[in-house]
């Protein structure tokens, strides 16, 4: 009975899980084959060791019908190049006219390159502390407290500079939070000077009674060397829902190659137009 209730409510809740990176949203989640900088913390931690950088991303997400999240995502592969470190924190909260869904989402990720730019591995620790109201058996809202810890693990192989193979396991420790299903799979990405293409395929082990595929595809083109344009598509077999996504940004290239950025992204559920996600961020390289 409980599983039936979860599957019934999942389409309403699933979009509220914090993504924590605007690039990831704009490419419909398809970044596991090309996890760059801050997007690696929440997708494939092995990607943090791909570049020599210190970057901070401040972001805000809003998803219908009234969920919000704001936070900070920092990646440092400069201080200790042998071990890249990423930390992310988000506070999520609902509008006053929505059931309570407030709390904290925190991550710590580590990555090491065994062969620089060729082979790296990463590990992510993820803790969620959420208080929410959910429909009880009597139909009334009941309080639910989620206190859960889980793990992500990833590997990134680049046989040539423009081809990347990512292998990931997300939420490897089974969680009481239905928004953190165990998933495993990978992605393959082509990265040119101005164009990136990524295809990810994951198996979801918890949302449906049997493992189901989640397929995400994304593209990113950098126009004029300063305007990244992103698009993506996701088919979630666990919920039988399709999403389209897009985004645009601006890179300040006046001083150096890795420069500050502003980005926005939007993700829309095709099957239920009332479900959408909007996100904006500022990325600063130090």
C-alpha cells in the first residue's frame, strides 16, 4: 500500500529534489559523460579532477507548484591537485500555500586522477535533513522527517581528449527518501572546442517494482566563445515522463579562459505542463 502511495505522489514530488547546478538542468541531466567543474559534484564526482580550478556557484531553483532551493556549490582542484574537493549546500523550502517541505541538502565530494586527463575516480557523500508534510492514510497531512545519508561514486575515462566515458552509481546506500532512488549507469560524451554532446543511460532500482531505464541526452554549444547555449531531453521510464530542457549563459572572457559566468535554465515536463523547473546561477573562478 505504501509503495502504491509513493508511486501515485511521485510525479508531484520528484521535481522538488535539489539539482544544485544550472548547467545540469539545462542539459536535462546529461552531464555524466562530461562532468565539468561544479556540475561534477552532483552528477559524477570523478569529473572534478579534469580541470585545475577553484570555482564557486551560487544558485537558485524554483519548481512548480511552489518548491524553492538556494545554495552554494564549490569545487577546488587547485589547493591540492592530487585530490579535488567539492562541497555543496542547499536550503529547500516551499511557498506558504504549499505543504511543508523544508530542510537541508549537503554534499562532500572527492576526486583523484590516476592519469591526468585520462582516468579519474570520485566519491560523493550526501546528507539530507528534511521536514515535510505528506498525505496520511486518513487523507490528512502528516508530518514526515527525513534524515538520510547516501553515497555517489563515479569514474571517468577519456581515451582521447574529445571522447569521455563516465560510469556512475548514485544514492548507492538505500534511502528512506523516495526522491533519492538508487541508480547506476553511465554516459558517453563528445567534447569539441565549441560543441558538447552527452548521452546518459541509468537504471533506476527503487522507483518502480523492477529496474527501469532513465535516458538523458544533452548538448551545449558556445557561441562566439562567450555564450553557452544548452538543450536536453529526458525520458524517465520509472515515472513514464518526458522532459525537455534548455538554457543560456554568458561568460566573461575579458581576463582569462576560465572566467565568471551567469546562467539560466528551464526544464519542462511534456506530459504534465504544470511541472517545470527554473534555475539561475553565478559562477565565479578564483
